[in-house]
C-alpha cells in the first residue's frame, strides 16, 4: 500500500552522474511514496537518457529542460508520469498512466523521443 502525502508538487533535487549530460532535469512528485521516487531516480540512467540526448546533440542539449512529474492516483491505483521537454521555444509533452512507475516512464519516454524525431525531421526538411 502506498503512503499518501499532501497533494503539493514538490521539486526533488537530483545530483548524480546525469548532470554530466548538461541538460537540466527536474523531478516533481505528487502523492508518491519515497520508494517510487527512489525507483524512478535509480531507473533514470545514462542509458535511458542517451536515447534522448543523442537527438539533442546539435547544439540543443545545453538549452534543454526536462521536467518529470510523477503522480499517484490512489483511487485507480495508477501512477502517471508526465515528461515535459522545453527546447528553443518549443515544448514537447508526453504522459502515460499505468500501475507501474517504470512502465509509465518508459512509455512516456518513447512517446517523447518519437515527438523529438518528428520535430528534428521537420527542422532538417526546411
């Protein structure tokens, strides 16, 4: 059973080897217990983010701002993960709800990468 906390968004600092990527990464949690927070932070590795950062290598990586919002919906026993990527006046948003924080994150990340690829192809076509 998950411990329920106040419904306030609370930023969470994330100090690790991911800071070498030079992308600003912010975590926000709502009604999520500490074990889910740690699970998501530990799951977010360079391997997972390398898929994203490869697409941002052309001068956009330093300008990228990734916000990760995880929210627990106790009535449905689901966790929503929303990824928001801001790059050069553009905002890409991907969100997924499921019973697992890892599954939600993976689907949202796949969706975000798909959006970024489409954006990159449109930019290269111009």
